[in-house]
């Protein structure tokens, strides 16, 4: 039995390729722009901001490390290194889980909450300028529906 692909399966159509590469380029450009603005204005990388945002918006300003890693799309080891840096900067503290000795929490500090609130203005402004402002309300609504189809809805 042959596992070779049929000729039409070996490459994307021009439309498929343009759509896929456009998504990748747009994502990279948006992340680069938002990251640069947050770094320049607040000294916080976009991924650090995302961690602070999740913690600030969570119940009690704390999340289990495994849940936090999943919510910001980082590996557990990547999140551990990130939390180490945020902890060193005084923006996050670690807490133990009373129900599970192996579990650990990341907890936003008052300084972290202040940093998040200051950076949020820059972040939201950047999203509006670099993304939302490029589309009509109808296009944004359509995109919202399309992203849900891929399971990318938050």
C-alpha cells in the first residue's frame, strides 16, 4: 500500500497558501509591535504582560501554575522561568497549594497589579491601532466566528 500523496495533496493552492502565510505574518507582526511598545514604555515583554493579565483577572489574583501555563500558551518549564523573572522583579510571588503539596500558585503582587494596570493602557491602545482599527465591526464579528471554528476562542 502506497503512502505517497496525490499531486493535489502535495501543495497548497495559491489561496490556501496566501491565507495561511498571511495569518502567520499578521500574527508575527502584531506580536512584534505589541511586544516592542510594552517593552519600550513599561519594560515588560508581551508574554510577561499576558501572565500579569491572567493573574490580575483571576479570582484572588492567583492561579495554579499548570493552569496559568495553559492559559498563556507556555510550557510548564517556560512558565516557571517566566515566573522566576517576574518574582525577581517583585511582580509575582509563589504560593503553595494547601490541598496539593505538589501544586503551586503564582500570585500577583501589589506592584505587579500596578504594572499590569499601567501596561494595560498601552496594550489595549496597541490592539486597537494595529488590529481592531484595520477592520469594520462586521469584519471583526465574522473573524470572531471564524476563530471559534478553530478552537482559538478564549
